[in-house]
C-alpha cells in the first residue's frame, strides 16, 4: 500500500484474540451471561463463524479469555501503578512522607482511577460483575479472576505501606472494598443515576484514609 506524504497510516487491526475477547466483554455488558455464545462473539467481532471456537473451544475457555482481557484493559484504567506515587509529595531524601501529603497522594491516585472508570468504562464494570458472579460457580474461573484482581490489590498495598500504614494488608482490604463499593453503587446500585465528581471521590477517599494513616 502506498502512503502519500503527510498521510497518517491507519492503525493496525487488533489481534484476533483481542477482538474476540473484547467482543465477549461487550456482549456480557449488553446482554448478560445468557447472551454470551461462540456464535454471538463471532458476529460481534465481525469474524467468520467458528473463529471463536478455534480460539476457545469451550465456554469455560471463552470466559477465561474474557477475564484475562478484562484484566489487561483494567490495568490501563484502574491500576494506580502509573499514577502519582503515594510518596511523591512531602518526602525529602531519607525521610518519610508527611502524613497529610501521603493521604493526599493516595486519595488523588485512587479518585483519578475511579473517576476514569465511572466516566469512560462503565461497560467494563458491568462485564466484571457478570464474570465475578460466574466465578462463584466455577472454581477454575475463580482462580483466573482472583489472579487478575491481584494486579490492583498489590499496588494498593504498596501505596499504603509507602504512605506509612501500620498494617498495609488490612488497610488495603478496607480501601479496595471501599473502591469496589463505590464502583458498584454508582454503576448498578442506588447511586447509578449520577457519577460523583473527582473532587467528591477524593474527599471521600481522604476521609477513609485519614483514619487509617494519620497518627
């Protein structure tokens, strides 16, 4: 293909396995677990019939592919690894971060992640809830789902430890549970009608963290 000077090349098409997994996530969000079939995925992905079966022969394999793809997409949205570090403010060489600065940094990182998710990626949340419920009935899927969840939980533990938490694992449980509760409530629960502002999320997160990290 010839590209004229100044033209921008079209982006390369996504690999077939990503197209299939993305189509599966979209179907879960749109139709629920009953709407997820190999044939429906082929149609949603714009692929010849049988393409999904060639990649994931069983329903279990298709669900596992969806969970792994969900984890990849969530990593770009929710995992705070690329966000402001909890120790970035108020820390001099060889010194611990000031408690207020640490709380502000963690609250800022988490509120940014949550707001991105609620405003841009609600369909991923709905797909995740479908998969989470299915994982309670399928031990093999539970293992994959839990493994994917560690990609978010472990950075939170590290952030809280760096911020001076006396018990990072226990505090991470409270923090992740709060994050999950906000996401569910604002997507499928009583507060689904309006997305909180990032400032509101940051304020609530700060109130939670204050009690855990301030001494």
